[in-house]
């Protein structure tokens, strides 16, 4: 099952994001095929202000547990984190 992890950064925490980025990227890379895609949201100033991760997990609880292990989450970067079940219905490469 696929889960969208939608994160919004705390205001004035760009430096936390930049300082933690290497650990965050290493975490994402070690997820292997469980990570379908990921990237930052950008504000009007073109600077990152949140994140979107698409994860494959057995359950909502498992997806939330993975999201909680992200170094960004552990560093206190996020104001909010929402994890939602998602159905890839258009242009899904696995459905071809």
C-alpha cells in the first residue's frame, strides 16, 4: 500500500533543514524500493518549506513509524506531518 507523507516545516527552520539534509538523504536512500519518490515543497522565495514522500508500507501505522524515523522529523523540523493512504491510478509504472 502507498502512503503520502506530507510535511510542513516550522517557520524559520531552513537552517535545521540544511544542517540535517545529508542524514535525511541517507535515510531516504536506505529505504530502497519502499520509497517511490520524494522531494521538497518550495515557497514563493523558491526555498524548501516542507516535504512530500511517497512510501510503500504494510499499514498506516508502519508508514507513520517510517516517517518518524526521518532525521528531519527527529531534528524537530516539521510543524505538521500528515500520513495518508494514496492510490496511484494515473501513470503508475507498476500498472503498465
